[in-house]
């Protein structure tokens, strides 16, 4: 899936990498957000991607337990749903920044 890229940056940051100003980031987000949602759905349907996500989830669950214990089991449905929405929203933002 081809995402629209932002215009060429006009300056370099301290690290020597191009700086993408926020207005350009926002333009790329609005242009690509629907495609990003479609890509997430495709990742969940594709068996290879789905297996990779599930393996990663298992690993992240074990790693997260060291830092967070059983905290997520204390959440009510509203808080759990809100955390899922926030993680999905982050995924959409990541996908609007370029190709994957």
C-alpha cells in the first residue's frame, strides 16, 4: 500500500537527519489515516502478520509483567477499552509517517 509522503524537508536537524515540521506531519497524517487503518486490518487478517503480532504480544506480556505486574487485570472495561484505543491510535500515527 503506497502512502503519500510529505514534501521534501528544507533543513537538517542536529543529528543530520531531515526535519519534518509538524504541519507537514499533520498533512501526511490526514492524507494517509484511512490507508493506515486499512493496513492494520490487513495485518490482522494476513496469517503471517497475525502470527508475528501474536508472538510479539506474548513476549511483550512477559516483559511488561516485570514492570507492571497484574495492573491491567485491575482495570474496568472502560479503562481497558481506552488503553486499546490509545494503542491503536498510536499505530495509525506510526503508519502515516511512511512505508512499512
